[in-house]
C-alpha cells in the first residue's frame, strides 16, 4: 500500500497542481494557518532560521529604508520572523494567491513594518520592477512550482545586486510524501535545493538544516546572494 501511495504521488507530479487547486486549498486553510504553524513549532523555527549564522550576516544591511519581498507571504509568519530578527523595521511587500491568507497577513504585519504592500498574484510573474528589493524571502512555495529554477529567477529579477534570497522548503522524504496527498507539494534534498539556486547564478549558495523538532525533520533552508 505504501509503495502504491508513493507511486501515485510521483505520477501526480508529472504535472504541477494548478493555481486554482492551490488557491482552493490555501483559502480553506487560512483561518487556522497561524495556529497550525504555532502548534508545529514553526513560528519559533522561522526565528531560528533568521538567527542562523548561515543567514544572519546577510541581514545586517537592512534598515528602515530597506524593502523586503515575501513570495507566497501566506499569513506573514516568515516576514514577521525576519522583522523580529533585525534591529529595524522595513518596508514589506508580499504576494500570495489566496485573499484569505493576505487578510491574515494584513492583521499580523500591519504594525510591524514601516509600510506594508500586500498583493494577490502569481509569484512566477511578480508585479515589481527589476532590482527593487534589498531582500527576497519565500517559505514553502517552491515545492508547488513545475519549474522551480524559473520561479527563482523571477524572484532574483526583482532583487538588488548584492542582496540575499532566503527560503525554506519541505525536505524530500516519507513525511513529505504523505503531506503531498493534501498539499500537492514536492520535496527536495539539500543538494537539489542548492543546485536550483546555483543554476540561477546566485553566489555564496548554502542549503542547510534549521530549527528543532518538526522543522529539523521536514524542512530545509537556503540562502544565496545576487552578484553585483
């Protein structure tokens, strides 16, 4: 039975889920999303990620004038963790396909950043000019993309030279296979994740474990810097 489940999951990923499918799933989950992240310890683990020595040095340039983009912002948990890990607030923009998620993010982030600009849209076609942001972040969206490298290239397009791209993805494994039955997500190894970032031309690429408990078992993070 387990082999059949895995086989069906791999067969499903010959075609990525549609935006409409993903929107329906995340719309239905928005009201409980933040509580689920807290229950899993993920809110704490996002803080650990941004305090990690693999990431922290790339955030030291951020100040109140800095602009941060969160691709697949969801309820704003990833942005909030970044903001609480640096000395200053910043201008935060976020893109997500789910209006209910963006409504949650508005409430969570509105008093935590210099300005807040949340938009409903597709991260594969970001509504921003080239080289607009001092940091671009993403959490658990790359796993839904049919072409992850092309999606990363779009994120990097709006990133300023010398600025970091920081993200978290689901680790490839048995837990991810069972998750995918509902969330339609792939999983990646650290080597795969690093190779995606390297393929875009990013420098100083590092893919690594982070967090404790659930995150340590299920998640990977990566950072890379856009060449000057």
